[in-house]
C-alpha cells in the first residue's frame, strides 16, 4: 500500500515539475518576444527590415501561447512562379482560421492598405481576419470593416495593445477572443483593449 502511495506521489510530483518547466519556458519565450518587439521601435531608419521582423516577433508571440501559426507565405499561380498574393501569417484560434496582416506605418492605415487584406478574406470561405497596425486606422477603414462584418468576421488591433498585453503579462488567447466576440456580437471591429 505504501508503494502505491509512493508511486502515485511520484506521478503527481513529476506532472507538477513538467507543468512548472512548461510555464517557465512559456514565460521565457514571451519575455524574448517582448524584448525583440521593444527593439523594433529603434529601427525608424530601416522600415522594410522592421516590418519583416515585426511579422516574426508577432508569429513567435502566437506560438508562445500555443496558437497554431503558419508564418508568412506567398501563393503562386499554378501555371507559373508569379506570386499572386502574400500573407503575413495565418493562425488557428478555437478551430477558426484567421488571416493576419501586419503594418508598421507612420500614419493610420487607410483604405489603400486595408483593401488587399479584405479582398483576401472574401476570396476564402470560412476565413476570419486580423489586422494589426502601429498607428491606428482612418475612420473610413473602421467604417469599411464594420460594414464587412455582415459577411466576414474581422477585427482591428493596434500594436500598442500587444505592447500593453506583454507589459501586464496578459493572456493573448483571452485578448483575441474578446476582440473576436466584440466583432461578432457588438459589431465592433476595433474594441481597443489597453488594460
């Protein structure tokens, strides 16, 4: 009987150690993402490189939270090597596919930058959309996004929201679900969550 208790106790201790190790690894990955994201703010003289690095940083953030990610890829025409579209990332959240677009612009995202993402969504059945921007969105983008909610689920995020989430050690999955629900239920594509 003592042996059975010892075996059971060892199993419990082993599981607890595994959970602790996983928690520490996740925390370490998130801290690394936070440092890499902070470093991007000093790259004003390298906007193209910064944009590519932003994609990698945010994709690593999704991975750290266990969100399945397909990083940026290009879809080519079947009969040639011509790139017909480029996606910054694709994530799966609660079984739903989300196309992710990221823009680091000095001005708010306008219709010209937003429309290609919207077109990609409408070319795919059952695809949702997430747009992440550094300096917000024009009123026309928010209006267009709100109108599109009649047919597609998409929501807008600011990079500041991600910075704040990392600073307060928030939960990315809960954050994304809250924005997703606001888009569907409240028809609010830009619920800003800063605290």
